[in-house]
C-alpha cells in the first residue's frame, strides 16, 4: 500500500494504492496536514487503485474533511468502485463528501 | 514491511455445518500486520468459498475491523499481548473468531454512527460496519472475543 502525491493545477492529488486501513491511515493524515501547513487548500483523494477501506480509514477522511474546511479549503473524493461506494452509503458518509466517478471530473469541479 | 505470519491449517474431523477446514493465526499487537493477516486468510478462502465478492469485500473489511479493534482497543497496542484469529470455513460458510487479551467492552450499547449528530465523528464505525457486512455477529461474555459468520448459498 502506498500514497502517490502529485500536484495538478493547484490541486494536491493523492492516489491511494492498496488499502486505506488502520495500518497506514496516519501516513495519509500526515501527508495532507503537511500540505495544508505548506499552504495548499485544494485536495483530491483518488481511490481508483484502492482495494478496501476500514473504519479507521473512513475516520481519517472525516477528520481531514473537517480540518480542510476549517482552513477554508476543499476536499473531494474520486474513483470509488462499487464496493467502496457501498461503504460510504452504509455509513451515510456519501452525504458528507463531494464524490465523483473520476479524478478528471473532480479536478474540473474545483 | 513484511511480517513472518504463518497460518496453521487443519482439516476438521467433525464437519459441522459444512465447516471443514480450520485456520489459526497468532498476531502481535501491531497495526502494521493487519493487512498481511487479512490477505493471508482471504487467499486461503478465495479458492474454497462459493462467493468471491464476499471474500474480496465483506470478509476483508470485517476481518480488518475486528483485528484492528483487537489491537487498538482490546490490547491497547501492548506488545506483550497478542491477538488470536481462528477461521473455520467450507464452501458455503465462514466463521471468523478474533480474540484479544484485553478486558472486553460492552458491545450492546454503541451509538449509531449514521445519525446526523454522529456522522462527523472520526470514530465509532467499526462494529457498525462489521454488523452490516456479515450475516451474524456473536461475542463472548467478557466482550474480548468476536465471532463473525458469513453464509452464502
């Protein structure tokens, strides 16, 4: 599992390769907090290459969403497969996040 | 990082409800082992169980939740404590038991994380997800051992 971080037109894009779970959620959190500290305000987390997410991973997304919003920024999610969409629907987190099918769609929505 | 996890497999002499293989793992209280432990179990089940999506998604998420909870909240990441994973499986049924060495918790009174007042909380979704993803959940009296059952026709 790994996080690939790049910049696209002023947006910090983080690709989650593998899982987002209890073992690596702090690494994702730190990557985003570091970018916030450096002045970035637009974030896209791309789950196109993600297998599954556990509740710790969902929890980190919730806390990052709040932190980014408090700093006047914007967090978007993209690339959820059917399994991952199910997770967001079961927990009703689909109502909290701006979710698009593809990273490209998300980038053009900022 | 790689961890030397080994599964102990045994064919059950008394096949009960189609559960004819037993897999056992002993894990350290380190959240870094969760993914490897889940993959180890899932790989054994993928060839045996009737529904691949159940293994790919329901089983992986539920097992990661249970092991993560056992390490974080049950054993409070105390490296002197371990987590025992016991999986009984056959073609149509999987029973996964995860036991920690903590004091247990009261699993009967957990707030609903989907209520609007709770939705922004960064915690409190683990057991809820498990209950949504498997067909039956049981605890021992102490509350430090969870048994999750998946059934597919």
